[in-house]
């Protein structure tokens, strides 16, 4: 930050999450700063998804605290978190398969809609106006993600890469301040990965969305993120810029074993 | 309308003047151009069209663009790009549209050759290309972009948004009211209106110089023959650099006053077309062939009663069309069956393809298979062949509604003279014939002789006065056995198969004809999938024995057709192989308009060709392929060669 004041958008402090005897997070603290792209990496089972779940209110850390924009909200439920402006996508695609791309995106706008069943059913005055506003916002996203051709295609009929893209669109539709992406590029080929990486960068630059993402492809992570947090067996082992992380011996050890070379 | 009228009419008229007169008439409030954007068809009236053009023209003037300057244009069909094109014309400048998927080397040549200092690019992708080029071609002064997506973080010293240029134009007009109108007045009919760079089967692209009167007379002579109306709807989806689009979406558009519709995205063309229901349509044969392949694939997957119904009524309609084109009476029973078919199968199909309102459909650019042609005539689309070159401002022949023949390109349009040279080459003289190649007098002298244009096509004129194109004049040759060898003729027959995408036949001075075939990845892939044949890649699929069997069958069919034609009986295909990669414009094997570059292919695949003319049954190959960004990769394969039985 230019003036040296490190105002964080979201802060997790000393969080522990256990499932029975399994300790998924052990005293993890992290900060997400406004406007940055933060990557969370680590080997399988390191606790990355658990951490995202803690941030989005699916799990509550105990002990531990979560702050968003300066206020503590450790025990909020996921829909309250969403209302605050935190949207997420899932590791396994979670779209409404029978609904079209367009409808899936409109669902993402749900939190921003005010009119009730009656008003929107009559499609009159405010109900109509609201629908138009929301449709415009959704069309913006369709244009942004270049998915015009599949606007009216049921999500279940789309190829996997496209479903991931629609899911990203649905999260963006909620106009989030903070976007959590759980492996947005898993199972994609190089071209699809490049596309998604470009969308993530554009969303960050053009729309000013702060992004935290989990990703395994180191090439992508090093290229697009401002900062990287590394988890291993539930502990945070490193935190820094891509260059710092690349040379960090702890990280090399976690990824390549004790005798690994970079 | 006589030619004198047409010519008289065009005199004193330029494309910008046509626009100016349109927007002052009663019809100024009618829709001139539409674009699907954000899911909605956004319409612009003639009045609005002129306003946008005027503002952009004034903006260009602020940037120092003046009479005789060239304006590069690159991107998909967007109203903004058409406005830019017309705006350049308004100032007496010359638009130079470029193919949006052209590789850097081609673009660099065109920009340097035409000396375009300002380039209008559609989006980030095209701007990136131009900025990369700028390092080698410092002459590029300013790049103007239409779509602002992703452009925010760019250094804006050398790039400007389309709207920004228009705003500069508004300021400029405040200081110089009526400036653009005055410039329009200065433009003369014999001024250059457009330089269209041809994709060129050999060497560097050549800039075809066309004047306002070239374009206008040509548009008028076709519109005078056919009933083109201001209420017509056309789709602008073919590359703006293709002269067909230049004539249709600019010259004929301004002349007739119909509505141009720009699709949302290249991938949505088919759906957008269905929404618009174009009444007037031009497609190269490739697109018509694609539509048939698509229908066939979907029908193969359809429930059997639907498939049977479709097959039955399509046969009925095809039968009727065959009788009609042979000018024989159609029996009543067939007529009745055809009407039933129209309701239950053919009508819905046409609607599905977005062709139900189409009054005129044209095919141009290359020869079309009679089977493709018959299919569309059978489903009630008034498909006609027209013939023309970039050098003739596109079309110079047409088929009258009551005289459509499957294997000809029709009669000359009004004012067009056609004759066949002693070497069998088609020569054309018409008011649409170009002024010459830009900065290339040698090539001009080779092509233009006493006002006659040497088309380079071999053709004949039949008894009814219809022109029939056989092949490229330079490609027609004689086999060692004395038989005429017209490669494209045989290739087109092969390509009608839904499984064959591209084919190259060989036979010049040889004892027999051999073929190298490209399978159609989509249909063959689908065919293989339904039969449980697994494959990993295009190369792997192409070399499956089952696929060889499948293609063998298709080659047999073509040999059967060739056997029926006495002169070509000796040109049946004796050996063939399936290529391991698709012929690709990026590898310079075919042009962007998908014409095979024979000499290049003959050199590149020399090893394969030698194997085809030996007794080998396999040949190893290693090929370097080029991606759009210029990176290269190598494919290795061991291709099988098949012998085919020849009918005697």
C-alpha cells in the first residue's frame, strides 16, 4: 500500500478447525488486502478448501476469529456472508443443471433483488424495472465472459470448462467485493486455463474485485497473483510475493520433499 | 433497366452521397443497421447511421486523416467498423479492410503496402496485434478500438476509443460546421473507394483498387435484375475484407437501402440468423456445405421415425426439383406429396436454419457441388450461383429465377461482356472491372488487357448462354494418358461427402489420379463415436482402418460419378491417403477463403506424393504446424495408402 497503512479487507486470525481427530486448520492467520489477487496453495489435504469455507461462513473456527472490513463476523452463516459482498465458486461445479446459463446468472443476482413474488409475477412497475436492471447486469457478465453463444443452453449440457466459466459468472453476478475461487481451472486444458486467467485478471482490474483463489497450476499462480499463502498439513508455512515463495525453502520442502531442488 | 440507365445513374454518385441522400429522405427513420449486443438487437436508423459516420469522420479529420489517406480496418462485422469504412470514404480516403484471422506477416505486408497510418481494430485481440506490429511498422500512428473490454490498463498515447474519436469529432464540428458534408461533395465517382487485398493463392496479397462507380454500377446491375427491396434483411457475418461483404454490406446497402444485421459473435451466427430471418443471403459454398453436414449429423442422431419422414420428403422434393430444372412436368402426385412434406418436414427445417424468409440466396467464391445446390433448392431456398472476382467488384453473372441451372454460374449481368479465350480462360469486360493492383503495375498488365480482365478461370459458355466454370485455368492439365485433369472438379465431388472436409488431387502428367484427403473431424468423430471406435486425436482418428474403409466407400462413389462423364472417365482416383493434419491457412496450405495452394502443397507433401505414385502402402511423415500466435509444433505419423478399384 502506498501510504504504508495495511488496511485489510478480510482477516482470519489464529483459526483452528478440527473434524474429530483430524486437524484441518491449525492456527492459521491471513489477510486479504483490498484490490489484490491472493493465491492459496498447498499439497492435497493441506486445508485450502477448509480455509475458504471458514471465510465464506460454512465452517466456524474454534478457536479463531474472522474479520471483514474491520468487523468481526466469525459466526455468520453463508447467506449473511454473501449479503456482505463475498461470493464464491466451488471445487466441483455446483450449477442448476436444468436451468439455462442466463437463469443461472440471474440466480446470482438473487441477493440484489427486492421485489417479492407478487410484484415480479405481475411484471409491473418496480418488478419490471428491477428485472430489466438485473438482466442488464447479467448481460454485462455474459459479454465479459464471452458466453453469448450459450446464453440459452441448459447448464447441464455444457462442457465442463464452460460450466466452470458460468459458475464464475454467477459469482460475479452478485457484485462481490471479495471473490473466492476454489480451483477455477481444475481439469482444464491450457487454452481454457489461459481464458480463465484472463477473466480473473480482468475482473480484478476492470471491476475492482478482490480475489482469493485456490489453484494447483503453479505457472498460473505465479503469473497472476500478487501474493501467495502456502498451507501444509493445516499450517500456514509461508506468505509473500510469488518471488519470495518461489525461493522459500519450506515451500520447496513441502512440495518436493526434503531433498527436492527448486 | 438498360446498361445505359445503370451507368448514367451511377455517374455523379459516390457511396457517401448515397448515404447523405438516404438520411434526408422520408426513410431516414427506418432501421439501417442492427447489431446484437447484450442479448438485444440494437438498431440504428439511417439518420443515426449518418450521424455516427459524420462524427467519426470529423474525428478522423482531427487526427489528420485527409483525402487519399488509407484507413486500415480489422475485426468482426460491427456497425462501428462499417461506420469507419464509410467515414473514410466521406473524407475522400480509402478504407483497407483486413482479414481478422490473418497472421502477422500478412497484416504487416498490407499495412506497409497501403501505408495505413490509422487502423480501426475491433477489440483487445486486434489491438494487441496492431501494437505488436507497430514495433516493426512505425508508420502505424494510431489504433482506434471499438470494444473497450480489457483496454483500461493500456497506455493510451497511441490508441484511442472509437467513442473518444467521435467526441473529438463533435468538438471539431463545432469549430468547422458542415466540414464533412463539404468533403463528401469533393469525392468523385472515379475516386478510389476501397482497396481489397486478395488472399492470393501465391505470393503476397495484391491490393485491388475499386472506385465508387465500380462498386455502384456493379451493385446496380445485379439489383436491376433481381427484386432487391429496401425492406430486405441481410446478415453481415462474412469477413469485411471479402469483397462480397464490401459490395453487399456497403455498396448494395447504400444503393438499395436494406437493413444490415451484425451477429453478436461469430459463434452465435446461426441463432442470430434464425432471429432475423434474412431475406437476402450470400454464403460461400463452404457455409452451405457446413449447413448440410450439420443437418445430416443431427438427422443421423434423430429418432428413427423422424429420420425416415425427413429422408422420404427430402427425396420427394429433390425429385421434383430435378424435374423442374430439366424443364419437365412434375406429376400431380409428386406435387401433392411435396406440399405435405413442406408442412411436416421441410418447412420446419427451413425455419430451424433461419432460411424461411429467404427470397434470394447466393453462393459465390468457389464451385458448389450440384448435390449441395439441389438440397437447398429442394427445401425451397432460392439458391443461385453467382460468379465474380474481387477484380470485378464481385458479381458479374447471375441466374434468372426461371432459368436456374445446377452446374452453371448463369448469364452475364447487364453491362457485363464475357468471352472465352483460345486457351479456355474466361475474360470479362464490365464497368465493375477494377482500376489495377495498388502499386503493382506488372501484375495489372498481366491481368488487364485492352479492358479485358483475365480471370484465370477455365470455363465454357453453354448453348443457353450460361457460363460454366470448370477449374482454375492454370490448374487444368493433361494426364500422361491424354485425359483432361481438372483437380478442383474431382475435389468438389469428394468434398460433398459429409466425411471429407478437404481434398487435394494429383494427376498432371501422371498415369493415374491420386488423392490426399482431409477427414471432417466433427462428422467422422461422431460416426466413430456411435460405432464405439475410440480415438485420441485428429491424427489418430484419421489413421483408423475403419475410417479408411469409410473414405474408401466415398472415393468409390466419386469414381462412379466420374465414370459417367466420358471425358473424365480416365481421371478416376486410383490411390488415396488420409492426411494426418487439417490443411490450414496458418500453414499456408489453403487460403483464408479455403482454396488449396497447389504449388505449395505439392512441395510440402512431396514425400507423400512420391509414395502415392510408388507401390508403397505406408509412408512416414513429420509435419511442422504453426499456431495463430506463430508458435510451431511437430506432428509425426505413419500414413496408410489405399488402392481403389477403377471402373472400366
